[in-house]
C-alpha cells in the first residue's frame, strides 16, 4: 500500500518542514558544532528532542528553529532553514 500526498501550497510545504526530524549529527552539522554539544543542549533541556529508543534521539525542525531564535534574538520570519536533505543550510533571506 502506497500513500501519496500532493503538495499544493506554501502552507503544505511549511507543514512538511515543521514535521521534519533531524538526527543529532544533522543538527550538529546545521549549527556547525560538535555532536557532544548537541547532546548537552538536549540533556539541559535547551533543545527539545524526541527519544525513539534508548539510543535513538530525533530533534524536530521547530525545536532547532526555536533554539536559534532564542539564542540569536532573531525573529522567526528572518530564519530560513531547509530540510536535512535539501541543502542543510541556515541563513537569513
């Protein structure tokens, strides 16, 4: 059984981005920091995460975005972040 979703608007794309889950390694690459720092952010509750199992942690797109906004003082509208397989870039428009 195959499920197909049709993207028809920018809101659909935003919804998909908001549901994107990153690995610790992907977040470390996005933020240009070491994985150990990302783990520290998770364990100190500065970065929200989802624990899938004892060894599997995922970080939602919105958690990364909220962290960047909080740490930089920027407005969310000024932050562009592509999904993990779409260029791995963070920057201002």
